């Protein structure tokens, strides 16, 4: 019995366990999503979290212990953001022809994303630190954390709200755009990239490469714009 | 100097060349990010380091277009599995159960409504401006 206990105390605190669990959970979630034909609701991030969170909860493992291992994957968000240069480069011709739609849609999407989150959070009577934590929800995780911290939110809560936003955007974009009969992949991709950052971008790449490239542009530009406008919106609206 | 990270194309079997190209690509991505982080911090820019890194890589591709073909196999794998990289932050939900359990319904409604509004604003603006500018260009 003590051997089992000792083995478990090694496993539960070893970064290797949680790194492995994260990769395996994702592989299982991705395989399942593919087998189902990548329907909007079978989101790989959501399914992976649903596989891992109960294990941590059931074994009483703290998030900090889990993150010791998972940080190696989390770290890849940075190089992955840089890698978005490639789809942008591949689509440089079409992008050059839609500079004006891109810039204006960016401002509209970014301001509505942050502004509506702040106003809705106020309308629900949430405490100020929650309002500040939800404001940068539509921008990519590392940027949102920095903004949240700068304006006085709770960065760890912002991380979760960012991921939830990404999942919500990735799940709703296809039905929403089909409902509106929007067939322009550039517009569809751009919208989900502005509203739902990398998870929306991953969804867009699943559906169409042009949509993916435009989602990537929207996500990168929105990382810039959100870090400029959230501090201003917070001063006005909170 | 960053381009020195490009792989050597001569010698070795195909597999080994593939691995070297993968590492070279990864080295280049990390170098771009590092330079981006240093620039963002050093110049106190409000722009995140990886986004500056993205801009730097675009500049490198512009200076040397053949670079794209060497990077593509590795960046393709990374971007095809972008979802994986959000899992650790997503699991953070268990570290915030206390806050979330109290206001989860309000937060869920806020996130859903706000995300839908943002997508509508962006897609509407994009299509409207595209129609106006394309009509202007065609006239």
C-alpha cells in the first residue's frame, strides 16, 4: 500500500504526468472530433479540458502542480503566434486588396468585443475586478493576461474567460455565419479571429484555409488593438 | 543573422534533413519571438512580443521568399494543432472554481452575447466596406 502511495505521490507531483495527460487528452479529443467530422460543438479544447479537469479534481491535484507539466505546451503559444506569419504571407495578395475592410472590421469587432463585455458585466452587477477581468476576453491568452493585470483584473480568471470565449466563438461561428448566409471566407474568418482569437483561428483553419489566414490576421491585429483600447474603455465605462 | 537558422540542404538522408529543417524552423520562430519580446520590453511598446515576432518573420519572408517553403512543413504542424496550446490555460478553470461558481451563469451569458456581437460587428463591417470599396474600384 505504501509503495502505491509513494508511486502516486511521485506521479501526481511530476511534471511528466501532467504533460503526458495534456498531450493524450488532446490527441483523444482531436481524434474524436475528426471521427465526428469536426462538428462545431465538438471543440478539441473544450473536450480536452473536460477530460483533464475531473482527473485533477478527483485526485485533489492543485492547478499549480498540473501547470508545472503543462507549461511546456502553454509556452508554445508564443512560437505558434509567430508561425501565423506564414498563412499571412501566403495570402498577401488577397490581403492587399482588402486592407480597408480589414482595418475597419478590426476596429468594429475589437471595440464591440471589449465594450459589450464591460457593459454587460456592469448590467449584471458583477464586482469591479470581474468586470476588469472580462474586458480583454477576445484577445489571445498571453496578451489578455498582461492587459488584465495592467487594468487591475485577476489574470488567472482572465485566462479562463479567454479560453471560454474562444470555445464559444469556435462553436457558434459556423452556425451563425450559415444562418446569415455569409459565404465570404475572408469575412467569416476575420470575424471569428477578432472575437475568439486562437481557438477561433484553429476552428477557421479546420473549415477553410482562407478563413484560417484571415482569422490569423484578425487575431494578430486584435492583440495590438485590444492592448491599446481596453485601458481607455475601462476608464470610460467601468 | 536570424536566417542562419535555415537548414543545410546538402547531405544526410531525407528523414534527417526533415528533422533538421524542423529544428531550424523552431529555432527561427523562437528567435523572432525573443527579438520581439526584447523590443517590446526595451522600447516599452504596448505590443506583445510574439506579435512583434510575427511582424519580424513577415519581414524576413519578404526579404527571402524561398524561406516560406522551408518553414511550411513545421509551421503547418504547429498551426494544425493550435488548439492543443490552449488546453493548459483552459484547465485553469479548476483553479477559479470559487469565483466561477458564484457568477458562472452571468459570465456565460456575458461571454456568449459579447462574442456574438463582436462577430456580427466584424463580419457586417467587413462585408459592408468590401462592397463599398469594390464598387468604388469598379466604377
